C-alpha cells in the first residue's frame, strides 16, 4: 500500500536530518519538531540511535569545564545565570570571551562577582585561556595544580580570596605568564623556586598570606619590589649557600 501521508518521515530522512543538525548545531529544535509528526514505531527505532549521538553533538570540553566550575561555586547574585550547558559552546555566556576564529575560550572575567566555593581541576581543560580573572571574591580551597596546563595564560589574578594551601609548583610551566597576583589569601608553604624560570613574569604579588621560607632572587624575582612579599612569615631574600631556601618553614 502506498503511503501518502506527508507527515511521515522515513528512517533515511531522519539520518539525513541528524547529519544536517550536526552541521548547523540545531539538534534539539529540529529533532523535536520532526518527532512530533513521526509514528511511534519510528520513534522507538530512532531513540537509541539519537541517544548515542547526542553527546557528540552537544558536548564541548571548554563548556563542560566551565559548567563544572559553576557547580562548585556559590552564586547568590546569579552572575552565572547565562551559563547554559545545553548550548554547543560557551561563547555566548556572560563573563566569557572567545577568540573570533575558533570559538576557543580565551578569557574568564569573574572578578568582584560575589561568588564563593572552590576551584577544581577542570579549569585545566581551558587550554586556550589567556586571562583568568577571579579576584575579590570569597573563593576558598586550594589552587588546582592543573592550572599549570594553561600554557597560553598571560594573567592569573586570584587575589583577595580565601585560597589556602601551597602555591603549586606546576605554575612554573606557564612560560607565557606575565602577571601572577595571589595576594590577600591564606596561602602557606614556601614560594616555589621553580617560578624563577618564568622569564616573562613582570608582576608577582604574594603579599598578605602566610608564606614562609626565603624570597627567590633569581630570574625575574630580582626585579620585584619587596612590597610584593609583605605580611608573610618570609625571612627575606635568599642568601645562597648560607641558609636553606625553605628556612623557617
């Protein structure tokens, strides 16, 4: 019997539809529109297929990383309200900036946003990030060592929070870093000597923490003013060969 119902779509049509949707990122709208007109039997065939391909269509590693960050943060004033995980990428979210060519996240601006909570390892997935601005909040917990994976990072501003624990040695891998401000937190331990290898570092501030040991004098540390180290338990500049670097810790 010939089927003349114009509302009926074949399995082949659906497969074509899915290909079209993948290309133009309109998966949910179009699929739901056609499913509404499809017979139940066809629906039952397509559901497993669509469930398998949906993660591929909607998943974006940078969006996932930022959504994971949002789940860790307490946001009483809803500054993160636009962070919708169902979107293909996070470039339309407020406080997120992407590059024009590839839609990669290059800047995260959440300074002075009245947020609290903690940071997690997922931030290390933002491989193209250049500016991490989280200053003047109430963020606690440790600085994730995974931030050392952000090889394109130019500026890291985490000052005036409640961060604790040690400064990760992994930050020494950030060879493009020019600004590192961690002042006014609750950081402990010594200043990682590995940071002296950051030849591009122009501004370094760890004042008003609870750091111990001595202050490095190699590399860019020879140019940083002493006020960058004030109000800690530091024992002054390193005296090579005279006392251990971590003396007083």
